[in-house]
């Protein structure tokens, strides 16, 4: 079955998903204006489909774009098209309807973005390590339409080529990159050319511009970062090629050519974003000991689950993330052994239990198959898709054995490569190609997909290394001073320290925290995961020595995973609301709209 023969998705988050005429290839020409904080230029869409021999309507998604012209054909002097913009929807933006006469092969749209475009984060020189301006995009889930008129549905794919010109006096010092074949050095004239021959959904369209250098890590992998950060980051990601090779040993060839990383400034709202050919990654995983690089394994795994086979709509998000978490932990097991992967699984299941408790055991939000119509899909993308989805894969592994499951996953990725997948189609494919009738009965797949919480008998991870951490916690509770734990803790990984901090009583007094801090220097840690676990303890106890470090962290780091729980802890502390609001007003300019859309309601509401 080819992608062209697949039925069109019914996507509640895209107007474009309803059209018969398809935008199948993009020719993009943009200028990047840091002074005005705008992108401007043309998007030319090459078309396919539509009724044979007759006119058709092309529907594209837009949100906040300033549309200057719509023309038929590719030429700058082509005839004007008949089009209209539908009324705006707060979540979805506006549908752009273009009337396309029979025989028309392309439409050309001239437009510009607004400075507040939700996908774009414009950083001032003071907000970067290089003292140069920086731009990056974050298109997932439905933000591509804020910087490009496009079919903004994960079930609609297109290939693309692009020309990007950087304006201004620093044009020769700033490098532009996309989710495509990329340059490795700056162009003196500030003009860059890109090509992505594989069809991708709009949420995987990405652009970044900044003062960046490149370091090769192998023949097909490398790292872009601001110059001052590059040496440390190159050390942290030195095992990238080994990760790619491990992934290929599990589920066959990497299909995207190069696999490079771009380490963004700390304001990036996520841990990573799996943009094809160029994963965007947060600097908050830089620890010096490579202990948090499972995040890179996760984004790499998306090159198969998500980028190669993509959830058809955001209601099917678990198909991207459940497979990817399972794949990520298999990569880490391959590289670092089962005990390390077991620690990751235990921490992930703990996060899942927290989310289940927060949402409620009977909440529809705990189903794998979501129902997000009428809502911003970003609101529903949480640990359920990631960790409950992974547990479904682990249940399958227990049911049929790892060799059979691996063969199924390998064939699944190959058979549906560069296509989208719905939950119903996956369920049918699974039962037809992997499971016997008896196995299907024991699995109870409908309960996993459309039932709340976790089905009875869901796997529960165990970790021998965490059992040793439990011994240390028990000794501490029995009166052993923190410094007395050094013989046990001296070889601990980040994951063991995180488990230790999570295992401490949540209401320890400040005097106990002071002793822990003196022994283990948590407040001065450079490890963002440990700081994110330490600061809530400090806030609840009123442990003042951590205040300055917390403030510096919130002013610098924009990763939503950390910000939301830390602001919640700050709001819950005595006098915390006024303090949180004051700090948030200072920090907010450094946060991406993905983070502020959540935090505005939490902190300012």
C-alpha cells in the first residue's frame, strides 16, 4: 500500500485534512529579520490529487499569518488566485481556501509572520551564550501554521526545499539550519539552501538561526552548538554514532541520511525535538558524565517511530511516543546493560503513576486513544502516551517473546515507512500479523486503548540498583548522617541520585536539608534533573540557601518539564504566589510560547 492510496485522515486539528487536493511538495523562500522579528517570503506548493479534469479547492492551515498574495503557478507574475480566509478559531487559526482551476500544478503564497508567532522564539544577544541573536522554531503540535501556510496535520506529508536568507549586519556570522540536508559552515552572504527529499508532516518542519559551530562525531553524525558550548557538548554526545548503530541493529537501517544534533539555548521548552536529520536538544542534559543521554536515544528512536511511521492525528499520539520510549530503553540496554535500562523504566513508571493520580483513575485522559477535538492537542500530550504506551509494548514482549516482537516491529516500520498510522489500523495490523487468537484474548487490547488507568497485570519494573538506593534511604532514616553514606553513593549515576531525592520524605526540615546539602552539594549541582528534584524539597522546608540557585534556574531554563512543577512548588510555599509572579514576570521573556501558554494560567491566573 502506498501513501497515495491511503485514505485521508480525519483530523480534528487541521482544516487541510478535509481537502481532496493535496500539497505534496514545498518550495520555500524566506528572509529572517531579527530586527523586526519576522519571517517573510513565499511558499510555493506543488499539488496532487483532486477531481479528475475539474477545478478543486486547496485548503491550508494558517494562524496569525499576514497573507499578501496568492497566485496560481510558480511564477512571481502568475495570475491571482480566488481565495478566502475563514473566520479565526482560537486553537486552530484560520482555514485558507484556494480555488484551483483544472490543470494548475502549483500555488504560490506570499506572506510574513508576526513577531508573536507562537512557533518562533526570537532570543536577544543577552539571552544566548554567544552574544548574538538566535531564532528557533517549535512546530509540534499544531504551530507550523503560525510560520507557514501549510497542511498542518501529522497525517499529511510533503517533501520540501528551501532558501533562507538572514538579513542584517550579522548575516555572515549566523548559520541557518533546517530539518533537512544542512550546511556545516556559515555563508558570507547569509543565504542557505536546504533539501528534504523524504515526505514529512508539518510538525517536523524546523528552522534555527544563530551563531553556531559544527563538530563531526562520525561520518554521518555531528553536533551544532554555540561556540563556547561546543567542546563540552561534543564530549557529552561522543557516543552518538554508537547509538545510531545500536538502533539499526534493533530495527534496521536509519533512513534519513545524516543524524545531527543542534544544542539550543536553555530557553528551549522541551528536552528534545526529533526534527528529521537534525534533532533539537536542550543543554539541560549536559552533566559531564553522559548520564542523561537517554534523551538523545529517545529522539533518535523517533527517526523510526514518529518520523518514519507517524501518528495519523494527535489522538493517536501514543503510537509515536509509546514505541519511542520502548525503543529508547532498548537502545540504552544495548549500550549500557539491562540494569541501566531498568532504572529508566522504574523512573518512567513512577512518572506515569504520578500522572494517573493527578488525572484521576477514571479519567478519559488516561486512555491511550485520546479525544482532543476542540482543545489544543498540546494540553493532552503527557506521560500517558509515553509510559502507558511503553507498558503496552512491554506487555506484548512478555506475551509473545522479544524475538517475535522485534520481528513484528521491524516489519511494521518497513511496511508503513513514510506513512501515517491510526490507532484502529494499528490494532488491526497487530492482531492480524502478530497475535494468535489466544494471545489477543489475553492481551485485552481494547482495555489498553480505550480504558482508563492501567489494565490488571500491567508490568511493574524492578531495579537492583535502585534497591541499593533504598538501603541508603533506610540507613538515613535510621539515623546515619548523610556523610556516612559516601561509601555507598560514590559511584551513583544521575538516575540513582534522582531516585534518592524522590525517596526522601517530602517534608524534611531545613536542618536536615542543610546536612544533605553539606554532604552532597545538591544546591550547587550542575545537573538539571537533580536540581528539579531538590528545589521542591527546599521550597517546602523554607531552606533559604537554595533560593538564589532556584531563581537563577528559573531565569535561565525554559524546559517546561521543569518549570511547571517548580512554579507549582513555589506557589504552594508560604508567600509563594507573590514571589512566583514577580519571578515569572522577569523570566517570562526567556520562555517559549509552549511554556508560557501553560504558565500564564498557572502563575498569573
